[in-house]
């Protein structure tokens, strides 16, 4: 089956929906990452209160360089040719509870993934993650902490999303979306980039909530 029709299979069930997969003790996971790792600026070229912790990287480390940078700008400045799929080695920050067990069936299809931390006032402006016909991946989001509106307003297709913490969600980020932390505490979520194939589509759609 071609990739376009595979993506259509995902969106048949909606542009945003939960699965039955759940990361246990998401608050404890956030605390553990803060105690054992350093969150670094997400896209450090922009003065926005966004930080990340690499769950996959080039070398299995958590420096965030260059996987939390703009790859387009980093490649241009350093004469490199990295793509998102180059960042596929899991870091120690992913070694928590049942997280590895959940992801194990599709682990070989995951790349350039991280925990995203939005401090108060942190935001992403309206954008789409893909353009054109070359869709070959999709996003799984895991809300971890302080993700419910009105504290964190995550808007897709003019709809404010309601999250249940710890569950894995499919999100059609090809739709225009934006988010803003309007609270006084940081918000945390896992962002998985997942290669589009029959195996990963089955992983999501066979475990609908």
C-alpha cells in the first residue's frame, strides 16, 4: 500500500485520538528526567521558552546537538546533510518504567524524538509539519504533565485538545496547529516521530481507546 493511503488509514479515525497504550506514573517520569538530565533549548536560534530532552539522537546522548536544532539551518552552517531519520539511537532518558515495552514493537521505526518542555509563556505559532505529497512519517504525542486546557492550549483545526496524561495519542500534525502555555508551570509531552508503514499504522489503529 502506498504511503498516502496508509496515512489516510490513520486519519480515518480522526485527526486526534488516544490509544490504550499508557505510560505509568507520568509525573514521576518528568521528575526523574529533571533530576537526572539537562533540558536544553529547543531550536536555540529562537528566544522562545521551549526546551527539549532527546529520547533519540545521533549517538545516544542528550546534548540536543543538533537534534533539537533546526536541521535546515544547522546543515547549512556546518556543511552537513543530516535528516530526521539519522537521529534514531535511543538515549538513557527513554529508560523509564514501561515506556520501552510500549514502544518495542515499533522501536526500529522511531527517529528524532524528544520530551518537549514548554515553560510559562512558551509557544509554537501556527504551522504544519508536512507539505506536499511526501508524507512518510507521523506523530505520536504522550502528554506527561500540565497539558490540560486552560493551562496548555493545544489547538488543531480550531479545536482545543483535551488530553489524558500518560496515554499515547495520534495527532495529525499536517493540519495547522499551535500551542501556548498560559499557566505558571512548565508543560511536558513526548513527541515521537514515527516512520509510516503498515506495522506502525497497525500499532496505532489496533489499539484505539
